């Protein structure tokens, strides 16, 4: 009988025939410079004709951890301790003093002491009121553990199957001390059957490859003599460098969807803002440190901003000076309109939500009002890998009758749940414009940590009264930065990446 095998299978059979023993699949792959998958599929063909086969062999490989390598070089902590005692001819010493004189981490120190005791090289006594140790022998031969550790000098990786029973005991100790790591691997060993070893190679024909079947091949049955060239469905297609939405915009769109799904409407406001909306209307006193040049970009052009109607400006002025009708005593200083007219690059999107309060007043709006703003803000920060001078904030407010802190917590929980954070906590916080104020943290299960997201609160009467928003109508508000979350979402370690745009990263993003 003649055999028809693929060319590759015959090549492999030939190579195997020249060897007189079995071979590791990984070695054969290297030798023949072929793909592992190609090899194994060829072996399957050999199996089909009972010419060859493979066995699997489980392997454990052991190597030292960083700490283990350190001890291999410098000795185990107990040996380091002992050497110090011997070099300095110390036969007894207080524990405290020894710890002070030695250059060892506290944890290592105590591990060392405990093992010196286990080796019966020292004794410990508190008899004189002081915790002391004493050398109690004169010879300190290498311990079995040390001898075993030395094996790693010659072999960085040790094959588990080569270890004796005694070695295994020592291995167990190293493992408990976190000094080794194990790697598990399955090896495949390839062999030929008797038939494979002896079959007359001239009886094996090359199976021709075709990439198309014809009707003639089907009707005559000659298709049996061909091998169909397989389609490689996992082979990557050509790289498509088409335009796509920037990851930041994708994230913004997702957050936008969340707000929309909760019945919010989007608002936007000017980037060049008056100090009035950015600070004064938020009841931030005119000498508040956040207003200073170090934090805020002031503009020369335009130099002066337009303020709202005079009576509203007056109402804000009064809240600062004496509390106006808000029930507050205000800050008690002379409010200066020129300071309020200064132009700034908006430092937070809260300026924009305040504009919405102004609109509420002007248009005599009806509650409830639920709006959000996702937009660019500016702060005079030194730019580094976790700070930007120009970044994005996400902010939402609800104006409604009888809303309370519970409503705010409910909203925050729902908002962050939709963002993928089902666990949140709120803690008391401080902002000049909210009372009470809360810091919001969410639990990020990918890194098992609580992360601070941003601020929230109920706008103070000093903020809402000038716009006719009075008990029982209140404003719930919250806001946060976007880039920090983006770093987590996209696993970027440098916040500047979102604007520097590393092309490789952008290309790897989905459409
Ligand atoms: N404006 C605050 C900030 O920039 C966030 C905040 C918004 C706090 C709304 C309370 C209410 O960090």
C-alpha cells in the first residue's frame, strides 16, 4: 500500500528517522524551524497512519525569587547575623543593640534570630531584664538548607524531578520562606512507531496541495489525492489605519450616555469665564487662596467680563458682605465688583452649573432640572505624569424641591454603578459652596482599592438664594476629574498620554 502524506509530514518523518531516540517537540520545532502548531498537526497525520505519536510529560521547574537570589549571594539572614557576631567577636549582645548595629530589615532580623535558635547556635534569655542572645557553640557548619540553596549557584533553574527526598524537605522550607517560585510545564515527546521506523520511504508519496476544488475533482473522486490548503483564519488581516474616535472621546460619550439615561440634559459654558461665575457666585471670598495666580490663569485679553443683571450682582455682593437674605452672616468684607469682573480660564465646570442657576432665575424655570457638563477646565499646575494644567471635569446638578442628602447619595450610587463601580462610600468633605459636602470614593476591584473620585454636596443658601432658589428647593451637585479615571480605564501610567497621543497606543484602541 502506498501512503500519501503532506510534504511537511514526510519531512518530519525523515528527520525523526535519522534520530535513534525520542525527541522533545520544542527541540524539533527549533531544529526544523517550523511552527509548533504545524508540527503537532503533522504528528496527528503520523498518528492517523500509525507511523508515530507523542507522550506528555509534566515538569516542574524551580527558581529563586528576588529575595532568594539575594540570600544566595549574601547568605541567609541567620548567616548574615552570625557573620556579624563572629567578625565583631561578640558572644553575647542585647537584641535591641544588635538590631541597631546591623544593616538588616527588621523582619529579616527576626527571621535570622529565629533560625539561629532553630540551628541551636544561639540561646535567648531575658533573665537580666534585657532581651539578650548568647552564642552557644563554636562551630557553624553549612546547614542542609544552605547546602541546598547553593545548588542554585550552578543551575538557575532546577528540574523538580531531579530532586532527592532530602532535597524536597529543604525545598519545602525555602518555599515556606517565599524564596523560590515554581513553574509548571507540560512537555511533549515525539516518537515513531515500529512501522514508522521501518516503513519504506519510497512508498510514501507527496500529497499535492490545491487551494480550489473543481467540479471535475468532485465527480471523479480525484479530490482524495489532494490536500486542501487550509485557510488560516487566525492570521491577522492587513492593518487598517482608519480614523477612529479618540479613546477620551469614547469615554466621554459613555459618561454622556450615563447622564442621559438618568434623565439629565447636557449644558456647556464658556471656557473664558468671569471670576464672578467661577468664584463669587460660589461664595468663595475674594481673598480666597484658590483665586490666586498660582492656581488660576487670569487673562489680559479680554480684560473685563460682562456680569449678569445688576440686581443679581447686588444679591451676590450682599451674600458676601452680610449674607443677604440667605440667613447667613456672609464673610463681612467689602465686596469689589472689579475683582468679580476679572477674566479667568474656567477652573472648574461648577462655573457652568452656576450659569444654569442664573438661567433658572431669568427664565423662571420649573423644577426638577437635571443637567450635566463634561468640559475642559484649567489650573496653573506644573505638568507631570499625574498632573495637567488643562483637563476635563464631569459635573452634574439637580434642582428640585425637597431634595436631600439621601437623594444625592442615591444619585451618586446610581451614577457610579453605571460607570462600573457598584461600591461607593461618601465621607464628609469641604467646599466653600456646599453644605454638607461629601468626598466620594469608589471601590476599584481590578486593583482592590478605594479611589477618591471627587466632591459633592448641596449648594449653600449663599449660592442658591441670589438665583431665587430657596427652601424647600435645593441644588444637589457633584463633580470630578476625568483623566484620572481614564488612566485606570485605559491602563495608562502617564496622564499626558491622552494629549500627547502615542500613536501605537491609539492604533491598538478599538473603533
Ligand atoms: N468643583 C469641585 C472641584 O473642582 C467639585 C465639586 C462640584 C464639589 C460640585 C462639590 C460640588 O473639585
